[in-house]
C-alpha cells in the first residue's frame, strides 16, 4: 500500500478538509480552502502576464531603434504599461481572495478548538517516518477521521472536466452503512485520487 496524494475539499457543512488519500482509504484532516491547483493557476497566469510584458517592452525597444516607426514604439510601450496595470489588479484580486480564504480557515480552526476537536500526534508516533496506509496514519493521530476502503460502497464524481472555484468537482461517497459523504473541490486531481473507488 502507498500514499496516492492529497486534495483540499469542502464538505456539505462548508468546512474545508485536507484529504490524505492512500490505497486503503483516506484520512480527513482539518484543512484549508486553498489547494495546489489554485496556486498553480495563479502562478501560470502571472507568468504569462510577466512574459507578455517582457515581450512588449522588448518589441517597443526594438521599434524605437528603427527609423519611421516611432508611433509603433509608443503604442507598444502604452500596451506594456496597460498590461502592467492589469497584472497589478490581478495580484490585488488574488491577495483579496487569499485573505478571505485564510480568514475562513482561521474561523474553522477556532470553532474546532472551541468544540474540543484538535489534531494531536499520539505519544510514541514516529516524527520523520511517512505513513504507508491510512490505517497507519490515523493510528498516529488523535482528532482525525478515517474512511477505509472497506467502508466505501461507491464513489460518484460529478462536475466539469476542468473544475474551478466557481464550478467545483463534486465527490459523492456512498458508504456501506447507507450514509453519504459529499466533498466539493476545485482540484481536478481528485479524479485520479478517488479512481479506485469510482463507479463507471
């Protein structure tokens, strides 16, 4: 058995969890609203904007050295400045959304502490060894929940091919006892993580 990965997901109550997925099930840890796909999308967008800004500045400088294309150099410079302004607005939007997510994460953590739910490492649990199964991982921690593969009846994935914050992937888990767990995540890696339990 081995670890498949992790994904940040929101449950039906609106709380965010970090699902550490293994071959024999997964462990719900108090999580955070921001997943890796969110960070990758922001980084990709900012790198494209910086690259486009660099190309516009370079073309503006080249056009400025040629005779008779002075207005073109000015247009390219204005375009580069406009792109720089657009990048600044995007960064401000990203930061505002990150602050909002961080405030929600803090509120969730405070509510969990007030309710007496706190993740703690059990005495004697190894510090530097990586767990090879969800059963082993949950045996090292207090205050977490394990959903074992033996408890899962079926997993149904719904949502778009490329999910995002506004249109997330919905993971519905039907357990053997008849209860249902529902997670929403903007991270498409949930498809591969839950693939062993997915029904066609």
